[in-house]
C-alpha cells in the first residue's frame, strides 16, 4: 500500500472524484510498486527472467542496458511463448519493443488513453535520453483510486462497468487450446465454468508459469498426447462479486490481492457467470 502524492492531495482537497486523478503527471505515480522498477540486464538468462517473473508475480519486466537505457520489455506471455529448449537464451533475444512508451511529464489521463488504445496494461516511462524510469501500470492506477477516491467508488455499481460478453473455458479444455485463445484475445486470464455456466475456477498466465509450462501454443491438439487440461492447472478458489456490488469492492480486491480480474455471478447459490471486471474496465472509468 502506498500513500497519495502531494499533488494528488492538493487536488483531492478540492475535488474528491476520480476525475481529479487524470490531472496528475506520470512522474508523480511511477516507482511506487514492485513492478514499476522491475528490470534486468540484456545478458540475463531467460531461465532467470522466468524465475523472477514467477517468484515476484510480475507481469512485465524491462530490459535495460548498462547506461540505463530501455532496450525492450519481456511479459509473461512472451516467456510462455519461448520454447523450453531456448531457456539458455539471453533477455536481449526475447525483449520486444513496447507498444507504448511514456514520457514522465504526460498527464495520467493522456497516458491511460494511449494505453487503452494499444490494449496495454503496463507501459515503460523513459526520459529524453531513453533512460528507463519505471513502468506505469494499471495496478498503480487501481491502487491510486482506492487510496484517494474510495467514497466516489462506492457510488458506482459493478453493473455499470462490467463486461457481459465474457469469454469462459471448460475444465476439460486442453491447455494448448486455452493458451492460443489467450494469445488471440490478449487476455491474461479466463474464468472456468461447468456445463451449466456455473463458475468453478480461474486460469491465468501466472498459473501456467507457476506450473512450469512453456511454448504451449506448439503443443499439438490432434496428436496422441494433448497435454494437460484446464482442470490440472486452474485455481479453484475464486473470489467473485455481484452486479449490485460497488466498484469500490472490486478495486479493493484488486489492490489487496493483485487480482487482474474479478468474475461477476448472479447469486451465491447458482454462481452463474454473468460478467467480469478487469483492470481495464476499472481504469476506463477515469476517462469516460
């Protein structure tokens, strides 16, 4: 947990709405969380990068040269996409150019719009010389919202922000199929339902990394061995909310447990999946 910055306190004293947050500059926000300063050198072995991402529960890590300049980023998805035979490869060979690079003086509102347009949840911030200053992440923004605009969040219902066209998977689906689906849709996690639509679990990129999987998209779905199924990997203990819950409850769960998404069910008895709220849905509420 981290406190509001001085600039935010000044704004909030006049306007305790989430709209006041978009006036902040990126430089006032970055560097407050573990992910914000995560980086490795170009010659770090991929196996070590995987271990750092797994042990620290990171979603992205920067690759930075000896002068502090950004070379690229490595995400959970890119780690999972690399064949196990290339585990001795170096970080520089896997690093990808970020879709969005931010400057420290842009406003949070401008940064959010750029990130949403590119479908990026974390973007590196560099100075005028290309030196890496940190990441701005949706996690940072969620934490900022819960610390500074709690009362405003309590007035917004989950039904107002949740996505209802939910992509869900079955326990019996093969991991290879699910991984391809995640890559296609750029999703980091998917809810798992039974044949009646009842929520029974979640499966995420982190679950796959924690189990040691790699290059899942190359596993054959037509061969004699199709590999593990969703039920072998998924998390069965799932926290859920309801359409009538408040956005404050969603943001609280995300901030406390680093959840990327919260499934929404119709009631506590049937547990029928009716929606989902992810970090993007939450952050979008700031720039509507």
